[in-house]
């Protein structure tokens, strides 16, 4: 047997990772019970974030230096993911929608199904903007508790951690407004928790739309669809090919109250995701809980 054939045979015999099998089972349970925002991953316990631990917007010199260093490392990491086909990208649809908003601050939303999904967005929009103006809202525990390489990126590479601490969250809101006034782009996972390789859109939470309404900026919905490739990852499952769909922006309506705008923009976002899902996969969007009660 040739070396190449041996390598292919070895890849094909990789067993499916138990933690990924458990994650898929947990997703089914969560979908059935409509626990849409719960995270399926076993992340480290969250350490509370205090105001002195974070510099939102990297306004201090030391924060800027750390951020620049982290971004260089992150960008090399992303390019290597693409080069080695650990992250496979199909043609992006709707880049013109992002390009049209390059001169203003925006809130971006996207479905959340993999630690790399924000890298896919960054890789594509970098064609129009340098990656250091792309920010990600993250959970508190990812900033304070996550170890190793990813923890370093969470703390230094253009992230905006949420917090249950009132004073810290106040700083978050001020920092977010500061960045939007500087015409920067901020990704918010409106579904909240990450559901590994979950292809359906989940109902969204109001946070992203409140940020947009409070700062009078548009929401730019994005949705990533997936398909199996013939390459098997280290977890024993097919590596997915991602197609990024950048949709039409949603603007606050001056004739509506803030509460009405938040509700309306959230509904529009979800419906746009739903349309992409049904068009690409060719099936109506249904959930396990719906199927069982009909």
C-alpha cells in the first residue's frame, strides 16, 4: 500500500469523538425543550469580571500593543486553518451588503455553531477592512476563565466581554458606543450559546438589536450554511464547508419606540435567516418540539 493510501485509510478509521457525540445528543434534548440560549459545551466555570480587568475599545497603550500582537497571531492562525483545510470556505454571498456599510458603525449577527465561525467572517470581510476593526462580543467566562491559546485571544484580540457585574457592564455599553461612533464593526451572537455544527437558525435574543437601537446603527445579519466534505477531522466527523451569506441591513425605524424597534428588528433577522436556511437546504424549517406537538 502506498504512503498516500495508508494515510487515507488511517483518516477513514478515526473514531467519532465521544464529546462530539454527547454534544449532538445534548442539542437534540435542548431543541426538544426549546432551551435555545443554553450552551452545550463544558466550558470552565465563570470567574466574575470586574471593571479594572478590562479596557473596552483598547484605549490604553498597553491594551493596543497586546491587541496588535494578538491580532498578528490570530491572523496567521486563521490563514493556516484555510491553508491546511481545517476550515473550508465556499463562495461568500452578499459581500456587497457589507461593503456598502464600510463607512459606518454596524452590529453584525451570525448563527453560532463552531469556535471557528467568527474566523470565517473575519477572513471574508478583511477584503474590505483591516481585521483590527472587527470586534466580537463574548461571554464573561471566555474572557476570565478560558485557558491557553484561545484564552489569550479572548482577552486580547478585539473582544468585548459581557458581564453580570453592573459596573463592568456599564463600561461595556460605553465602550460599545465608543467603537460604533468610530465606525467599527461589532459581531454579536444573537442566539447566545454555541451549538456545534447545528444548521438551523435559533430564535434570537434582544441584545444585539438593543445595541443597534440605542446607538442608531443598522444590524447586518449574516448566516453560515454548511455541507459535509470528504475530509474527516480529528474528531471523526466530516469537516464542513462554510458558505457565508451576508444579508440586507436592518435599520431602526424612527416611527417606532425602542421596544418596538428591538422586537421588529429581531423578528426580521430571524425571518431572513429562516429564508436562507430553507433556500439552501431545500427543506422547511422545523424543530423537534414542533414536529412532536403537531
